[in-house]
């Protein structure tokens, strides 16, 4: 019994050190990204807001895009806001992960450094930026006079499987990027495809059935729709779909971590 308790404390201590290291590196990444900039961390939300302004102007005013059930351009902009925020989280995980290990050769050569925290840091930073953008959305809701809804409390049920999938994506692409350099050239285009082939900008229900299938296969479409359910429309979530994606996300994460640990043995030979 005593030996089991000691082993449990040892495992807990190691996990706590890994968590502390991940949080420390994530905050260093966030603070160093905007170091020297006059507006500092405000750029975390200003960049997405500028992108939102461009898309809102292009689709809301120039192309006169219509969304079923929306009456004003302000409603369209807020709907677009959520789509761009969710895409931004996955896009950051997607574009930063392939070069994460190769850009830190000093860590690779240190045998004692836990390389497994690097993909987690990327996902944590992306999630921090996503939460900062959501905070702006909530402020917009207050300014617009719509107030806050109790449905906002359901949002963590959407964010948890989304975070699991982001982690799985980061671990998978982190080790693949070491061995296949071309991935770094592919992911920017793939990120754009994920945006325009999702419900972020296009109302999928208005598309022909044969096209809707392709949009539904996009993994971020589900999270965009469910986030809108909780934050904008106040409708019931797809609990069965969320549970399924939680199980799938956890399974993908376990597989990705296993493959990462197997592949890390050859990192030093490639970098």
C-alpha cells in the first residue's frame, strides 16, 4: 500500500511538473510574440477583428451574402465572427505544428527535455487566443443590447472535444513535419480550404445535397455550428454528436501521442 502511494505521488509530481512547464512555455510564447509592439497582447484580438472586418465587408456588403433566418448585417457579422474564431483555433494548430520540433533543435538535443510538451504548448496558445476572441464576442453582445444567455454555460461541452482534436492534430503534425518537410508548404493552403469548405462563411443548408456532404465532412463545421447554437441562437446542442467527437478526439489524441513518442527517437538524426 505504501509503495503504491509513493508511486502515485511520483506520477502526480511528474505530471504537475509537465503541466507547469507547458503553461510557462505557452505564456512565454504569447508574451514574446508581441514583445516590442505598442499594443502588446491587444493584437491577439485585433488581428482576428481585422480579418472579420475584411470578410464582413466582402461578403456582407460587396457580395450581399444572405444567411437564412438573419435580418440584419450585424447578425451576419456576429455569425461570421464565431466561424472565424473556431477556424482560427484549428488554423493556428495546423500551421504552427509542422515546424514546431524542427524550429527547436536545442530542445531536441537535450535528452532530458520532454519534447512532448511542445505540441501541447502550440495548442494551449491557440486556445488562449480563441478564448480572447470569444471574450470580445461577449462584449459585442453586451454592446449590441442582446445581453448574455444561460446557453453560454453549455459552451465548455463544445470546447472540450474541440481542444482534444486540436491536441491530436498538433502531435500528429509535429512529428510528421520533421520527416516530411513538404507539409509546411501544404498546410497554409489546407487551412484556407478548411475555412471556405465549412459553415464559417457559407450556409450549408442552402447548398445542393451533394455539396452539403463535403462541407459536413470538414471537421470544423460541427464545432462552428455547435458554437453558434450556444452563443448566438440559444438552441439545444447535439449532445450525441459532442459525445461521439469527445470519444473520437480522445482516441485520436492517444494514437497521436503514441506515434509521437515512437517517432521522437529519430528526431536528432533528421534535424
